[in-house]
């Protein structure tokens, strides 16, 4: 049996290595949908993609993200024919990167008000909110919360008290729904 070849990279520059994993047109969109849309099944990622990802592209990018250690895949305990994708710690640590990308896009691109509201709230919330959100994601993706973790249940603060009546994801979604409603009304 032949030995496995080490991965070949253009250079060992950390920016290059990150771009090799995340620099295509779809990988960050998929990660965004897992993080902010809680889309953890192939079908949801495919059918609920605002950008209209093709099934072959989605399959390829999921394989790449699995191989890169950004996502894991396991049997969905609620359905034996489905797989559930979960973020790894490396995937969760992309939250600040996505916040900064969203902030840049809001300032320098023609982003819609509705689709910008989450980015604005995360930017304004700063690192404390990002850490709260990452801790929430750890509960859902790393500590067995899985697809069935109860949304709306307050997570424990590391100091011992409850954080909020709503999760960060729920607060972001509520702000988005409110912005959509205002857009429809206005």
C-alpha cells in the first residue's frame, strides 16, 4: 500500500493556507449557513441557499470542509438516512472572521438592510457577543446539543448565571425578522 502524500500547499503563509481552505466562492457561504441559519443537513443547505448553490458544488465543498477539519458529519439520531453536519472548534472560531467580513461588506458593498442586521448587531456587540455566540455554538455542535438542542433555553454563563432568555442565534433571527417586517411595511 502506498504511503499517503502530505498535502501540497502553495506556501506555508497562514493567509495562503486559510485561503486554500476557505477561499473559493462557496465554502464561507456554507459555513455561514451552518452558523447563522443552523442548516446542518445537506438538503437544507441545498434548498435554503439564497445564492442557489448547485448540488455537485455543495457536495464537493462539504467534502473539502470535512477534510480540512472545519466540519464533521455524523448519523442524524432523528433519521437513519440523514447525516448531520457539525462545526468543529476550528469552524466555530470562524465567527469573528465572518463578523469582520460582514462588517466590511456592510460598509463597502450594496448590502440590503434586512441581510445586514445580523452583521451590524454582531459588530456592535463586539468580542463579548462573539464569544457568547461561539459558546452557544459549542453547546450545539461539540457538546452533544446536536440538531435537537432546545432553542430558546438560556445557556449558562461561565460564571454560573443565565446569559439571556434568548440565545444569540434567536436574538439575531428576531432582529432579522423585524427588519424584514419593516421592509414589507415600508
